[in-house]
C-alpha cells in the first residue's frame, strides 16, 4: 500500500509498505484482534499539530523518535467487522481505560493514550489502518469524505466550547480564524453569542464573516479599542501575539480558552493585563469522546456547516505539497485524499465548496 511517512522536519516521503495485518493482536492501541477493524482511509485533514511535526519534527516536548505516518483527522471505509461497508469518521484517540484519569471519565487526558499519527502510532496518511471498532462512527447522511475528516477538529472546537462556560447572549472573541476558529465562530453564534473575530489574513477574515462573526478585525485594530470586552475569548492561533490579543479583548472577570499549540513549546505573555482583569485561562487538550459524538450531531444537523471549510485537496502522492500549502495558510482546511473518491485532486478555490 502507499504510505506517506515523515522522516524528519520537512522530510515527507511517499512509498510502498505492507498493509497492516488485521489478524494479529495489536501492540497498539491496546486490545485484541477481534475488536479491531481494517479501514481504507479516504481523506485526512492536515491539522496544526501535523504542521508542527512537519516543520519542527516535534509537538511541544514530543519529539519525532522514528519515521512516522502523520494524520489524525480521518474518514474511511470499513473493510471488515460489524461496520463493513460503512463510511466512518475515526476518533484518533484510544485511551487505556484503566488508569485513574480514565476511570474518572477524562480519557482525553490519559497519560497512556494511543493517538493516530503521534509517538509510536502511525496515522492516516496511508491507504489502510487497523483501528478499534469503538472509535469508528458512521457519517451523517450526505456527508462526503472531506467533511468526515473534519469531525475530529470539530470535536476539539466542541470541547473548547465546553471549557469556556459560555452563556447565551454573551460577547465572544475568536483569535485566529483557521478551521477550528471558524467552527468556534459557528458554535458560539448557534449558542446565541455575539462574536468578534480577529485574524491577520484577508481570506480568513472573509470566512469569519461567512461563519457569522458580527465584528471582524485585523490584530492591529485592537489597539484602537473599538470593542467592549468579551466575556469569553478563544485563542486559536497558538502565537504570543494571539495570546496578547486575547488579553486585550477579554472583559474583566472573563475566561480565555487557549486552543492553539505554540511553536517551540512555549507561550510568553505580559502578566499584568490578565492579572488586572482577573482573567481565567483554560487549556485545551484534544477532545473528549462525548465532544466527538456531539460534533457529529451538530454537523449532521448543519448547526455547524463543514461543507465549505475544505479549500484545497491533494492526492496522497502530493502529500508534501499539501503540507506546504497548509504551512503557508493559503486557504482554510487542506485535505489529502488518501484513496481517490472520483473527485479531481489538487487545489480548489479558496472559500469554495469541497464536494
């Protein structure tokens, strides 16, 4: 089968490897052969954390220790087992289920979690993957493969919303309008919030308006003080500038949810704006299983419309080019069609419909 494997920062190679064996007991994720399924990967979205692997060879303190197959935003066709023939979204996280963290219901924080495309676990930029049946979820009717791949980042956005304690009618700021930021705009609007979006790139500011933001600003416009403070601010850029913008935008007593992953595993901020406002900082770690399931329902009901967020699609053979486009922030979501689904591969118009 064809596989895209990352050998080091910027060194992504596509080649042939044996298909994963479906009749052997898996060493990861934990379990036995009869509770795993073979899945033909259809589409894989490129996430900000994938870009850290590609550009730095690391995510925070996790360093690339061996050539790794990236990709955790995944949809696929189940090849065997009870869901054979179903098109599914794939929850990439498999917590151990045994540790104290898992037993208290926080599996997304499990220190022994197996996660696709991370550490010793190969991800979805390969034609087949063997994965636990419990982590495979049927796609809503009418969903295409690219939308299915977006369910994982939507789960992250839903989890971030949970951590925000958002109240209906409050003011919400979103700093950074990539795909997760745009999902948060849509979720906040659906919850009755008035949303202000801050984004340096013009095409993403336009996308924020489409998602429902009532105020859309460039970062430098915050210094002019055009807004009352927001009770909730989502920082999705992962940059120190974004964190500073969140401190400027948050209201006294407000809550800032840090969603973005910083370069170099470090975030630096001036303490006084946050301290004087008594702001609360909450950090997002991936998503809960419940957030993934609820995201499927929200997307299926088009409370969050995923159909227009994919702007570039590439075949697996052009995975390195797909990463380059994603690093350059040329569009919104970049998707690799691991298994062609009859659609023309390559770049699509920015802010265009994906399928």
